[in-house]
C-alpha cells in the first residue's frame, strides 16, 4: 500500500488516505 503512495511522491503527503 505505502509503496504505491511513495511512488507518487508529494501526492502522498497531500492526501495519504486517498493514495494510501
């Protein structure tokens, strides 16, 4: 789960729940 979020980069920090 988090792996995919980290790939996004800043998007993860903006909306971790949405991309997580």
